[in-house]
């Protein structure tokens, strides 16, 4: 069982998509420190990808300190996760942001319009951290 | 690191047709090599030549370091072969079939065999002739993985299998894929796209290209150029760009040698009046269709 | 060789219906050989051997097809099969399930016919070689085909081709072909088939399967050697002997007014002359005479001559008197028989020595006479003399007589199944050859076997004889 949802899209390398999904799951807290992380073999089998690809991704996750391989136990989410900076989190949204920008430009929108629209959506959808949205507290037109 | 499969100008002619022509490829060790191509391109013939089921008209091939014409029991004990083109002893039950094969393979693992049977939910006491097509392929795969072969060769394994069976088949194959080299020929590109590491494209018996999957995926892009007014089609169409599709104010074509900067510059040069340019990555299936169509047009021309 | 046994066991498991059929038919054949009816042939005498041959062929084919050698969809060619083991497994199958039952059945039939199988081991083993060579044909056919259906078609086509060749080429061509190769033509055909299979393997497979070529190449000489041994070969005719023992054998002209020549009114023989003679120096029932030439002399030189009457040129009657028969018309112009002439008879006398004898009671079991065979009298009231040889046909120099040896006993002749000789297409299912002798009506019979030991030549000169006085008509 893969503890995060992943549907492959054509165009972006599988390894990138997997890395992205795994990182997001860990950073967002969907996977907590100490939780078991699928082995290379499991990933390969469940997602039907090349084990080398899975291996590459696990290596990268290990290098970033997000997962660790414990002898006798297997792969687990790292107990002490590096604190993700705001920039890092923004980086995780890279493709979404790029897509947003491209579509917005296609429609001929201006940056301010885009930011307002984002703000409207932000207020409408209930956040995981009500404290941070309360901190912003901006009203939008 | 030697390649488990290497061919040198492998050719095979049947009476008046040349099924395979001067094929030279190398399958890297540990890779999952997908052999793709249109129907009748010569994929099955190539695999049969590699397995010494057919004898080459000219050229040679080496399997696990040995001339394919001299494959001995020792090599076959390290090779798993699954093909819809191969018969199985119909009268044997699944259990007996595996029991019968065991002494042929020094590395046979009974526990693994039992595991595979369980995973595939194969009825051990049913005769092979009474199995559905999907079960038969699963049984064939189980009997070819139970001894942990170094090289697994699959010839159109997904033909006629429903989605669930294909899924099971793929999962089990990948479960055992570490440390193994896999050669798989298939029409089912969506299925193999995600796990193939290398691709060889065969058309009319010739190997058109062989490269890493990531490289292939990187160099093909569908380019979409939007205009304000119906665009002119330039006279000198670049060789790497496939035949364009024009509709209203949009021109679409496929670039088979995509490079973000170079292609971008080329587009701007040839379409100075372009409003927007979009590059879309292509799935293996889309790449295959484009290639096959180009091939057909080339033949007709 | 472990792999060979493993494959063999799999074949045994898979081909069990054929094995069962072979065992059943082998048992049936053994039973029928032992309990052979004294008189007449039955439809089953043809049907059961025919069925047995085809069952052997199908069994052999089914084993070979377990790992078919033809086609490119075979499951085993991408599996670690060793060519040697595969060949060994198939040969083991043929030996274990086809040849050994034949051997066992042979021993049973021989023992039940009064023979001692242990004394016949060399012959039995040679028969086994013959059998394995006979299996070469289905082996070759199975090698070229994929499934039983194709195999049957191939066999039938082969049979048909052989018959077609017989008709097209005719007995003369085939006869001279057989002569030039000493009767081995069918075996040469099989050998050619082996070579074809071998070439088929060599061109497709290297190394391991060369072993098959060598093995089949070894089979062919066995085939040829055995066909020479079993088919009877040439009959050695005893050379004329001047041995001292036989010098006293003489033949005399013995006309007896009290015993005129028999004239059978119903007989159709015309102009037949019978010269009465008696033999001395050897028991007359142990002599068989043949008239080489009868000559009429005119002043010491031959005027006319002829040979003896068919194959009964010297007949010995129950009273010990013999008649030398020839046809006068062939000896002299018509009318010449009335005159008195000088007649010279040139005779070959075949000398027999008595061998073992026995007193036979109707209904008793087989009595074995060493060197001769097994004999018994069937149950009464009209019992037939039955005779069996083991593994060979009876030697022509052996004959027999019934009755008191001192009382001019009746000479007997054999008739019956000199069964077909072994060839690549047929195999005799019984190890014994059965023959029937004369029938008798009364109880115990004294049987004496006799063996030809020599042949001597005698000349009898009769002066001034009226041939017309010695006309005879015999049935």
C-alpha cells in the first residue's frame, strides 16, 4: 500500500513526480516521523515503475533527510525532519504555480488579478492552519 | 558490465520476405528494455532469433555472453521466457508443471514458486488446457520466475489479457525485477511506459532507434502554435518536425528532437507571427503512433 | 542421466493409456501364441498382430511427441533440456515399456511351449535388437511430426508410398534390388531416414543433438546385421559325401511280380513310369532319393534322357519299396516304351540320421527335442501333430517320421505359419514359429526326428527293360 496518492501524468519524469508526491506527503504531515515508508520493491510493484527509478527516488529522499533506512526494520520517515522553509514549500508547488501562470497569461490576465483570485480562493477554502490565515487577515475585494 | 543481449547485424529472411534486417542492439544489464513497433515489424522474429528458436540468415547474437546458436542448458537455466507463441504441456496440472520443471533449474526456489502461484491465484490442480488465457500467461510467468533468472524475455505477454490480469502480471514481474534484465515486446505501451528504462523501435525489420526511455520522452514534444490569423506554412519544414496539422488559427506538429531553446528559436524564426507557443510532453503511446504514421507516410511516398 | 529418468517418468505418466494398451496386447499375444488353435487361421490372427504393431507405433510416437522435435512453438526448447538426456529418456521409454514386455512375453511363451528360455538368451537378445530396429521407423516419423494426427498421417503415407513403389517398380526390379543388397533394401531405407533426421538436427541444433545422429547411426548396422541373421539367410546344402560310412549304401532294381505298380483309376497322371527299387546299407526310412537323370542308352551312349517326376521322383511306399518316377513321354518318342531298352538312373540319395524321438500321447504338453523343437499332439479324436521352433524357422535338413522306426514309418511334412519375417514395417509378435504336421487318428504315436547328414550319388543300370511294364498311376 502506498500511503500517498499518485497518478502519473505524461510529460514529466516519473522520478520527479514520485519525488514530488512523496515529499509533499511527508512535508504536509500526511506521513509522520517514524511511519513506515514503502520499500523500493514495494514502490516498484505497486506503482508499476522500474525499480531503478524507485531506487533513485528513495536515495534522493534519504539524501534530503526525509526518510531513513533502518537495518532490520526497513525504510521509515525520518524521525527528525528538516524544517521546511517557506521557500521550500513554495518550491513544492512549482508545477502548479507554473501551470497557473501559463494559463493566466494565455487568458491575458495581469498579476494583480491573479493574486486577487488566489486570495478569494484562499478565504473560501478552510485551511489546515487557521492561525496562519487569521494572521494574514487581509480582506479582499 | 556486459550486456546480457547483444546483436550484430542480425538478419532473418523467410522465402521472399526479409523479416529482420541487420539488427544491431544491446540490452544493458539490469535494464527493462521495451521492444516496440507496428504489427509485423519483426519483434517476435527478433526475440525468436535471440532465443535460438529460429536460426538467423546472417549476423549473430550473444545471450549472456554466449553465441545464441550455442545456447546450452546452462544458459537456459538462467533465462526466463514467456510468450503467447509458445505451447505448454496441456495435459499437466499447474502444480505438476512446476514440480516437473524444478529439477531442470539448480536455482529453483520452491517457496518462491508457491508464492507466485498464490499471488496469481492459480488453481494448482487444474490442467493447463483448462486455464483461461490470462491464467495461462500467469502460469507461464510463474514457471519462468521461480528460479530467479538473470534474464527474462517476454514476447507480447499482454495480448488478449484483461486489465486486471495485466496489472497482476506487471506487478509480479516488477516485484522480481531487481538484479534482473528484462526484455519485453509489447503493443500495450501504456502498461510498459512507466517501467521500461530503454526503448527499441523496430519497423519493417529494422531498428530505427534504441535509447533510454527518459531521453526518448525528453526529445519528443507536441508543439502547439497559436496565431491571430490563419498561419502560413513555411516552405522549408525542418526534418525533425513531423507533418504539421493546421486548423483555423492553430498549427500543431511534433518535434522529435526537442530542445527548449533551440526549438523555441526555430519556432519563432519560422512563425514570426505566432501569438503563443506551447510544448506538450507526449506519452509513449502518442510517440509510437506518430512514428508509425510517419513510417506509413514514408512508405506511401 | 538424472534428467533422463525425470523425463522418462513424466512420459510414463503421460502416455499411460498407450502403455496399458501395449501391455494388454502383449499379454493377448502371449496367450494366443501359447494356446494356438491346431487348425485353421482366424481373422484374429491377422487383426491382433496388426493392432499390436500400430499400438507399438503410437506408443513410441506419443513418447517422442512429449518433447516434439518439429515446430517452433515447443515449450521445451527454451528450457534447460540436455539433448543427450532427452534422447536417453525416449530410448529408455521404448526399452522399458515396449521391448522389455516383449522379452518377458517371449520367455513366457517359450517356457509354455516346452523350451528353456535361458538357453535361448542370445536369440532373444537378437530379437530385441530386431524389435528396437523395428521401432526406428516410428521414431523417425515422430521426429518429423508435431502431434499424433500428423504422425499417423505420416505413417499411413509411408505405407502407401511403399505399396505404390511395389506396384510401380514391380517384383522384378524390387527382387533384383533386394538381391544386390542381400535383402536389406528396407533397412537401407530406414537408415536413410535416420540420416535425414540427423541432418535435420545438425542443421538446426549444434553440439548436444549430434549425439542423436551417432546413436541412430549405431542402430542402423544393428538393423542390418539382425535382418541377415533372422531372415534365414541361405540354406547350406550338404555336399556330396564319400564318407566311408555311406559306401555300403546301394540301390537295387527290385521288380516283384507279386507287387505290381499301383494304378489308381482316378489318377490323371499319364505316361508315368515307376521303377521299383530297394535300398541296402541304410534304413530306407532314413533315405530320401532324388532322381537326377533317367537315360535310355543305345549301344552305351545316351539316346534320350529326362529328369524325375516333379518333386516326388523317388517315393517310398509303406512296404519299404521305392519307386523311381519319371514321365516316359519325355524320355523317348511315343512308342519307344514298348521296346526293351537299357535304362540308367542317376540318383542323389539324401542320408538322414535319427535324432531324438518321443512317444506322443494326444493332449499331452510340449515335448522338447533338443536341436529340433517342441512337439505335441493335439487332443483327439483326430489329433494333429504340432511343431514349434523357437526364434527360427525349421531347418530344412530336419524331417520326422511317425510310427515304429523299424516298420517303415510315414514321413511327415510340415505346413503352417512360416510367419512374416521381421522388417522395418512388421514385427512377428510371437517368438515361436508354429507348424502343423500330419493328422493321426489313433492314440500314442512314436515320433522320430531325423537330420540330413550327407548326400551320396548312385547309378543304377537296368538292362533290357520294357518301360511299358512299369506304368503307374498314383494319386
